[in-house]
């Protein structure tokens, strides 16, 4: 599994999202995602959306995934 493949899988379910995925070992990943689709959703709901996008890859090809999810407004306020 590569960061690029993970990014592509997330993009399918979250079109228009700004996604950055990193990994040092190919099994532990960090993803930073900004999406308008997260608006009005709790952090838990946002993370579930990402996990749904990755489906059966979680726990198999992806051993661990650290997520940071934000709406565009949250991203703007943070910067």
C-alpha cells in the first residue's frame, strides 16, 4: 500500500477534498484531509467517512492510520 493509493481511494468518496497522506514504512500512515463534506459532522463521523472510503484495506493493507480532518472553514480559522 502506498500513500498515493490511499489518497486515490479517499478522493473517490470525498471528491474535491484536499488530501495529504504520508508514511515511512508502508503500513503506518498519516492523513490530513480538508473537505466540505465534513461540514456539520462530528470528528467521529468525519473519521468514519474516511474509514468507509478505505473499506477492507483497513486492518489488512493499512495497519494504522492517523487522521486529521477539517472543514475548509476550520482549516481557514487554524491558519
